[in-house]
C-alpha cells in the first residue's frame, strides 16, 4: 500500500518535468534587447547587436532586398621589392581597406552616444566580410607580431571598414627584350571568390584609391607611374578559375617600373667597351709578333665572356633575344675579328714572293692577297694584251725582216760590212741606199726605246712586298675597327632609347 502511494507521487512529477521540456522556446523572449544601448559596454552591446537571433554572418547584408552590395577598396603601399628577373615576381607590403554598408549593424537608434565600434579578430568572426583573393598570388600572409594586424570599425549607420596589413609575393610576367633598358608593368589583381558580379561589386575609392608611402624607395627600379582599373572576369568552373561559373568583379592596381641602368653601365657596358678597345692594341704590334698578339686576343676574349656570363646568370632562359645578348654578340664579333685579322696578316707576312699590283688601293691589295695565284695570271694576260708589248713585237719582226734583206733596191747604195761567224770567217759585203739606212736607224732607235726595261710614262703597275702589305692592312684596321664600333654604338643606343 505504501509503495503504491510513492508511485502515485513520483508519476506526476515525472510527467510534469517532461511537459516543461517540451515547451517551445520563444525567440522574442530569448533575443537580447538593444534598448538603452549606451548603458552597455562595447563587447556587451556588440554581442547583442550581432546575436544570431537577428544577424547571420553567412548571408549578404542585402539578402532581404536583393540589392547589389558595393564594396569600395583602397590601398596604402609601404614597400615594393622587385625580385630578380629570373624569378618573375615582386614582393609587396600594403594596407588593404574595404568599405561597405551593412544595414543590419546600424545602431544609431539604440546607442546614439556611441560613435564607433572598433574590434580586431574577435569582431571579424562575428560580422559578414567579403571573400577576396589575389589571382596572381604566389604567397601571402597577414602581417603582425603577437596578433595579426586586422582592424574592423562599425559606424552608427552600419558602414563597416575592414583593414588588414599584408605582405604578398605576386607574379609579374616580364618582357625582357630590351633588358637592361626594359620597362615592366606589374599588377596586383583582386577578385571576388564567392559572389558573382550580380550580387557583389568591387569598386575603387574615388579619391586616392592607392597611396604610396613617402618613405618608399626602390633600388634596381624607379617607379614611373601607377594606375587602377575595374573589370569583370569570366569564371570557369572547368578550369577552376573562380568559385563558380559566371561573371565576377575584379580590381587591378598596376605600377610601371623602369630599370635603373647605372649598375649595368658601370659593371657591364663600360668594361666591355674597354675590353673591345684592348683587342685593337694588336694592330700596333708587328705582324710577326705571334706570341703577344695571340696572348692579347685570347685574354680579351676570355675576359669578356667571363664578364657577360656573370650578367646572364640573373636572367631567365627565354626564347627571344635580348638587348644585352645583342651587345654580347657584337662585342664578341669585334674581338674575334681582331684575332682573325692577326691570323690573316701573319700569313701574308710569311710569304716570300713579291706581289704585282695594278694600283695601290684596297681592291687590288685584298684581291692579290686573298687569291694571289689567280691575280698573277690575270696580270700576265693584261701584260700580253697591252699595246706597248705589241709594238715591241712588231719592231722585232721588222728588224728580222731588215736583217734578212741585206741588199735593198735603191739608187745610191752604200757598202755595209756585216761580220757573221762562219767556218771561213769571211765578212759579208752588202749595199744599202742612204734613205733606207736612215729609216733603219730610226726603227732601231724606236724599238730600242720601246723594248727597254724602263716602263713608259703612263704605266701604273707596281710591286709590294708581303711585309708591306701586312703593315698596310694593320694601319687600315686601326681606323676601320674603331669606326665600325662607333657606328654600332650609335645604332644600338638609338634602338634601346628611341624605339
């Protein structure tokens, strides 16, 4: 009996507790009130304002109205460090600020005396923040020591200002055709990741969207110009371009960098000019001085190759030719040409035969030295076809005819005694007229003058020894090589600065 009484007492208590647990919660009763917001601390008021009963940080600020959320961006650049050319990137330290309006966070009616709510990472985890990323990012991180440098402020009208200090290494695809006189354009690309352009739009601030620190200094480059622009990019889910398919809003900050050429002038171009000029010293040495001329030529070639290779190590291996490589090829060609010139004049110097030249100029000297046998044959043909030689041949034939006719017809004959070696050793007596004797003397005088070894007055053929030809080529090289190098410099520096 007593056990039944205890059972009847426990059953109502059990059912009573169960009915209390089944009561529905009233959100209006559990949602904290925002009245008299000035009496709460900032943390207490923020916990009430961003309570999950009235605020969902996963939804857009305008999810109820369906309007586009406009996010205004600005940047303050502290540091720009362009990396080496072979890395094709640059490092950037900057402060990024994003500004938008969230009507759900407007508290002017509830806390009129509160001017601003400021928080750091704890506030970031409570409110909605747009998800942006850098499309040309190689690596990035938030800056800070103990805590990351993140700052969020909320104005009474619901305007949110999100600031964060970042360092990022960004890709920069450089065009090195005019290296080291190149001008590069590098950019920082900000794009929306989650929301497309129909519900979220990125915009630069109208006034000074990007500001540079007054202490910003560059070493290898100089900042020529910078600008900003806004665009829309196409998202491609197949290539994993963005978070999904559609058009996404994007921002770009581009700066123009010009490479400082002072370092390259002092360490590459001027030393290479001096090395090329040193290779011309061989033109002042005698052509048979093989040891000093070979030593000077090879040492200048090796010195220049070592100098050029130290500069080439800092460049990427690209398929197109660069301005520095054009300079390298040209200087190598001048040094190599000086070596070839020495080999040429040294070969001529060691010849023993005298060279016959029609005229002492570059055409005939080079023709006789490059193809001496062929030139000698042509000279013999020209000598055989010359009129002076034909005249001498005609005179000799006349003399033979005259001597073969000892007695000519005429009136007054004169005795002429000719002694010929014969077995009897007897003189031969012939008769010749006076007129014929005079004509014969004239012919003999003309033939003697034409057949003599002395050249006529209008003859221009001359002779030069191989040593004279080698010296002549060296003297012309002393002038020709510097003039060609100056001409090349005019074309080269006009190309790199004017084109």
